C-alpha cells in the first residue's frame, strides 16, 4: 500500500464528476426547450470509494502507480432515460461533444451480461483544470433506463453482501427480474408516443395554470385590485370544477382575458407617459 494523499488524488475526479453533471443537466434543459422533450430523465454522479478502488485494482491486477489509467471508472456519471431508444440518442450527443473524448464503448444492452445486467457504457477522457494545470481524467458514463438502473442498484447491493458470489437461487431470481425489467422497457417503448403525448399535455396545462396565477398577482402591482380579485374568484371556480373533468378550456379562456387586460392597461399606461 502506497502512502498517497487520497484526498488530493481524488480531487480531479470529484471536479470531473461535478462539471460533467452540470453539463449533462444543461444538455437536458436545452433539448427540452428546443424539442419539448429531452431523452435525459435525470443525471447522477459519484467518485468511487477508496476501498472500492483498492478492491478493483487487486481484482484486475492494476499496480498502485497505474490507478489513473488502469481504473477507468473512478469518476462515474449515470444518465437515466425513459425509453431504450433514448439511450442511443444520448450516446450520439456525447460522441459529438468537443469538451471530452470518447475512448471506447461497451454495449451491455445488445450484449447483456449473463447476470442480466443491461446498460450502455462510454469511457471518456475529460480535461480538468487544476491549480497545477490541465489534467486528463478518465470517467465512465453509464446510460440506462429507469428499469435497468433499478435492477443494477439492487444487484450491486446483493453482490456487495455476497462477496464470495451470489447463491444459485439468488442469481436465478435476479436473472428473472432482469428479464422482467427488459419486458417493462419494451412495453413502455410500444406505447412511447402515448406516454409522451400525455406528459406534454400535463406540462402544457401546468404552464397555463402557472401563467394565470402569475398574471393575476401582477395586477396588484398595477393597482387593479378589483380586477385581480374577480379573476382570482373565477380561477378558484374553474380550478374546483377542473378537478372533476380535467377540462382546460375555461382556464385557457381565463388566461386570454387576463392577458388582454394586461395588454390594454400597459398600452394605456404608456400613452399617459
């Protein structure tokens, strides 16, 4: 065992994880604004524990002075997707990025492991700016569906418990669970358009409601108190009725009326100035 300062050794990896998380979250936000749908559901990241690094180095016979090149997943990013189809799309976005270099890929979806593990891995080289200059850090990006991630998380926990190897019955049950997760992903893909349509409608309706309340609140700043109170009462009636029939037409009509009042008042106010 060498006497390295592990806190100092892991700093670039911690920086890489934080920067990559921000970049992929920003990618998600941009795609959502551009296309109203983002293939990225959410992003997480972690730096491998020291004990896990040492165990993997021992298992792979990686010398302690070669950890930076021999252990490729000290920095790890996980990108979760709703649908299997989204995984390929996200991988293509990553390949096109200029701020990192993809070294190679591991497709455990087409060629899933005997255990049932499914995921798409990309080993990348990412430049980190340290106090001593630029440092190239290896990181592993795992792209998977929510179902794949749920299974992998459970399997990882059990594998840690049974270090000598999973009991046969436990291994068979996990394989069956992996098959069930794959069936779930396939079923979700088969109704993908309906799911996306429902999600878009929910988001559009939520935006209409938020917009109405924001504009009503703004009326008070223009001293249109009576109008604001009337619109608020109308909103309350619509909201109570909407909970029963989920009809947004009345809410959209209310939004239109509030916007017309605001537009007319602003025009009148500007003319007086």
